[in-house]
C-alpha cells in the first residue's frame, strides 16, 4: 500500500486550501497477514490559528492486491520442472544437497507483477513452500533465501532437513497467480484542529 503525498488535497471550513508540506514522495507499507490497521502521517503545513477544522482531506492510496492463490506441486525428478497457471510460471531451477540439507531453488515469474516484486516488498518470501514426504506428512522449510530478482520474477532457495534425499517426496509451492494495482480514493470531513 502506498500513499503519494501529491494526491493529498485539504481545505479549511472557508474553502481555503491547506498546503501539503511535502508533495514529493509519500508513505508506503507492506501489509502482513493478520494486520488490521495502519497509522499514516500526512505532512500538512500549519493552518492559520483562525482555522478550527479541516473541512475536507482527500487523497489516494495505491494498493497492490494479490489474486487467487494456486498450488504448484512438483514430484519425481523435479529439477527443471516448470508449471504455468494463469499469469505465473514456477520453475524448479536446481536441487542440491549441501551437507545434510536439501535445497530447492525456484524461479517465480509473473506476466505482470504490477511492481509488486520491487525489493522493498518481501511478501513473496512468505508464500507457503513445503515437502510432502512419501507418507504424505508435511515438512516445513528449514530456511530460505532470495537468489535474485528482476522486474517480474524472483528466485528463492528453500532448505529442507531431509538427509535421506527427496525420493518419493512432493514439493508444494503456493502463490497468487496475479497481482492487481488499484487506486482507492478517500475523503475525511470535518476534522477538528487542536
């Protein structure tokens, strides 16, 4: 979620504009699962003492919204396997065994990420990724790291504590298949000034 300060317009009870202190830049935050609210600050210049309230404060939020999540299941000799669903392609680039661990390196590519993969958005690293062992038991990742990033794709390496190897296992990865950018306009009215 981003809030460009250039979108902010404020007026007092006589209809006079209240200037925004900074119009370049803005505020942005990553919404994490479970969050129910955010506090933001809007840099307005001080109004004259005769002004009792902000009659109208308007602006716009730029919001990146994930589309429906899909499950990508890889099994057998998974190295090089690629699955495409809707607007996303997930490819297992490498499978390695560094010591006692198994490492699965993915490349996730969106046809249009709407800017959602920019470096300050870490949401893709919270996508579900796990193994199902030959008995169908779920095994969580022992760690992960980003292996590279471009405008519409990201690489992620997952580690699993499975010294016996991946034979008979399934690797499951879940991600939204689309990212949509939307503009949400707001207006607050009759805000009293101290």
